[in-house]
C-alpha cells in the first residue's frame, strides 16, 4: 500500500478493499483532525512509519520508533538470501528494530539467533518485536563484535545491514531519511567503514566454511568485495540483486585453513 492508503486504513481501522468499497464513508471530526495532524507531521518530514509506530517487513508487522531504522523492502533480499544458508548459530550485527533477526527466527525455527546493537533504545524495540512475534533471540548490547557473550568460532552465519551512507551525503538525503537515527545511516567518510570493521573480525567468530552476508548500497559491491578479499579469509560466493536489478547483498564464505 502507498502512504495515503496506509494512513486511511489505519485511521479508519479497515482493510484496503474496504477503503475503496466505502467511498461515501464520512469521517468524524476526531478522525478528520487526526488525519490533518498526521499530514502536518509528514509535511515536516517525519516518516509515516514513525507516526503510526509500525512498519511491515517480510510479511510481518514490526513496531518502529525514531530510535531505530525503518525496515526497507530491499532488506527482505538479505533475509531471503540468509535463509539459503541455515546454521545452528546465527549472529546479526546492528539489529535495530529486530526485523531481520525476528524474520529469520520465524523461518529458521531450529536456529539459535543472537542479535547485537550499540543502542539501548533500539534493543528495547527489538526485544518488544521478538515478544510480539513469540520468538527467542539473545539480544546483546555491542559495538559490532565488541561485547561479552559473543564466542569465537561459533556462528555458522553472520548477517548485517550496516550503515553505508557516506557521512558527507547524509544532509543531502530526503527529510524522511534524515529523521532516522544517524548511527544507523552513517558509514563513515566513504560509507564503507563498518564493512572494514566487520571484515576484520568476522572470520574470528565464524565456524570454518561459515557464511557472512551483508546488505550494501548502490554501486558499493566491488569496493566491499575488495575489502573482504583483502583479509584473505573470505571467498565471495554470490552477489544478489534487488527488485530494481541493483546489487544489494554479498555472500562471503570463510575459507577453511
């Protein structure tokens, strides 16, 4: 659904078909005021998902707040790709709302999933989403791998949708995006800083032949591949395109010594 449909179905508490079948439905004064208030907030650049407090992702509905990144349809490619590499132990770096970890937990029911984030507030949202969807996930506050509780040579799969926007480009983004947490957007001077940090430590935490799967921005694939190859610990086994034919996900495999 587009934004107008999302807004009206939420306010009117109806489905999309009802919205068009009941064209003569009159809004109460209270609901009309509510819609007017929402439109004013949108005009100021506040994302609709934050206003409504929720967002759809991978067939599920997630609570979202300004403390976490809004789930994108493109990130569903990351989840779909990760499902092809099931593992006993899975680690997500930078979980945000928890949409990736929760979606994987719903699909890979036998896996033990650990999810980290540097933000206490984002972790609180992720934990709530895990409760809503009745999945067990170990949430740990961490700056990537820097945390007590993460065990080396343990994870068969590590996934991440890291910040990948260059610092200098953030102020050029749409107002809606600039309203999202900067820590979830800012990938350093060239947008690739977090990939360097992940590649430097990921092999230490993966089992032999384990997989590292990351999302990336437009035009970043070849640079990230070079970063991973430079460690001499990974073999690139797949680059997955999104719905717009843009290279969106890289799959790397830890080399066996």
